């Protein structure tokens, strides 16, 4: 069993290998044009802070921070320093873990989840939990409220990972027969994370610790190594302050709620550099080899033959005829987006510490990444 204090050290030693090859020549990007896009969207969408990143040829080529990490203190947002929530982009990590384990023969995606987590509902498989066809409830469509009370979220003795929160809802009836309907569920990803963590854990080790060990093994030796659960009660230096855009057009402080109880589905946090570095890893083959990418990035086909636009924790689409692997996120203190063009090694990420509680003022991270992409493609067009 891995001692908690030695976990990162063990993983660093285990992942050590031959000296890396010299980096390729520096990629030159039109920083003025990229900054202009970010500044425009910061003001147009009434954002307090905005962090953006561009990955070119599989490497982080540019990062930008705009607006404030803390408006009251007039602390400017630094993409290499301030920590912002990933929200549902966390699902890409959960899916990548599962695909990697499955490609290595350590996890059977089609095993019923109950055989791996005895309290789980009968029927759904790990694959179905990850591609949102399991039939399990989401936040507001089941018979119970799955959110732990705030007092439990902020209690270090109670909030010890994410599996502790599963019993609040796993006994609820399925809303659809597994494999028959696509219904987005962060809770389903949390449950899949328990099985993934168990598959990655040492004998006798809790699934929560196994999941964190897998997280570190995916992100070690990169700027993304600072990625981790956003435990509200735990000190996290340089965590950006969160804000909420209301119907009156004014911005208020967000509520301080914990998201670590749903880490595999929506609970990670890092710098903007960390998220961009994660996307750079996905663009290469270090995290996911060809087989694992095929598992993670193949759309699910429902029982009636309908093909969804989702794989294992990844949204699948296209823009201007180019294939994309992407995900958006939204929760308290955050709106986020990651879009990768896997055939080009090109990726764009956007993170803000502003959430929207207003239909009058929607926050659209897609407008940010599309704008950044337009600048890059205009540069490359000749």
C-alpha cells in the first residue's frame, strides 16, 4: 500500500525514463491577435478574469491571462500562477484513464459496474457510465439530491475523496435501460471513477487513492502536474476568486462550495498552463496510444442505431470539416472549454472564474476558442 506522503515521489521515480529529446524549434504565433480576441471576449461577456492557451504542433505555444483573479484586491490573472476550476473538462481525464487501462488489459470497459462496486445499480457497464448511456440519474432528475450537505463538503473528517459521496444516490432506480438513451450525468462519471480508481490501486488501497495515483501518472513531468481536486476546505495557494454574473448585469461573489466530492466528473483545478499542457499531452501519444485513442474517441452507438457525439469522457465533433475532440465545463466559479484537433496537434483552451446565473448574459467559451483558432488559421493560411 502506498503511503500518502510518498505517492508523488514514487510516481516520479516510476515515470523516470531516458533523457527527453531536444524540443522542436519554437513555434511563433500572432500574440497580438490572440490577445485582442481574449480582451474582446473578456469585455463583451462581462468576465472578471479569463485565461487562454494555444497548443501548436503538440506543444504549448502561447498563454494569456486577462482581467482579475481577485477583483477586490486588483490581482491580475496569471496563467502560470492562478488556479481555476476545470468543471466538466475533468471528464476527459477520467475517460483517458479508462481508455489507457483498457488498452493495457487492466480494465474491462464492458464489465457491469456492480461487479466492481457492489453498491452500484445493476446493469450499467463502465463504458456506459463514461459515455452517458448508463441510465443513472443526474443532479435533479432522480429521487434524491445527490449533493452532500455543505457541512459535509467542508468537513475534512468527512470529505476524504469522492467515493464517500456515492451512497447518497447509487441506490436510486435507473432512468433508462442502459445503452438505449444518451443522458449526460456527472454522477455516472463519479461512479465510473470508483471502478477506474480500484483498477489503478494497489492491493488494499482505496479507490480514491488509486484514482489520484493514476492522475499523477498521467500528468507528471509537465506543467499539468499541479492538477488536482479542488477541495474547498484545503488551502490552495493562488486559487482564483469566483464570481457570478446575474440578471441585472452586475457581478457578485460566487458561493464557496466544494467540488472535490465529484472529482472524476467535475472536480479538478489547475493553472491555465496546466489545462493547456493536458491538451498538449492528448495531442501526442504519451498519455494515449493509438489503441487508447480509438477507445476514447469513438462515438457511442445506441441500441436503436443512433450515433452520439460522445466517446469516453470526450465530446466529438468537427469545425469546418476538421475533426475535433472537445469538452465544455460549467459550475460555481467557472466556465471552461477545451478543443483539440487531433489530426493537426492543434488545441485551444479557455477558462474564466466567472459563472453565469442569467439567460440575458450567457457565457460562451466557444466564442473565445473559435476566435483564437481563427487567428491561428489566418496566420497559417498562406
